[in-house]
């Protein structure tokens, strides 16, 4: 699988304003970043140099990876954006869910 990267510029609906997701093989990295107010307030601007305040890696093949991702992302943003981010992740990699 190729190295996939998507940045969600959510603004006031997320801690820091930016959530970045990186998928490499079956490893999913979720990064919370601060919005760079000094360089630009434009949502379309490049946010690659913004400061990270949290980062966590998940294995898509680990037991209940969907729930683990959900619990981490919901702490960063609203349920609407959590579901949008998880839906994007699921189009790229299969997540394990607890069947109990």
C-alpha cells in the first residue's frame, strides 16, 4: 500500500483546528495540530509547518482498532468530524471491530 496522508482543516470544531491522518501499510497515525494564525487564516493555505500537540499510532489489524481510533479522535473533535475522518480511513484500510 502507498503512503496516504490527509489533513482535515476543521477550525473551531477541533482542538487546535487541524487533524492529520497518515496511513502507511496497516499503521494509522493521527496527529492533532495547532492552527497557524500568524501566517494565514485561510483554510486553503499550507499548514504543513504547524505545531503538533498530540500524536498516536494505531494498527489496523489490532483487536478493536476502530474503537481505539474513535476514542482518540472524539477527544479531538465533534462526533460529526470523528465519523467523517473514520469513514475516510475505512476507505483506505480495513479496521478490526469488536464483535462482542
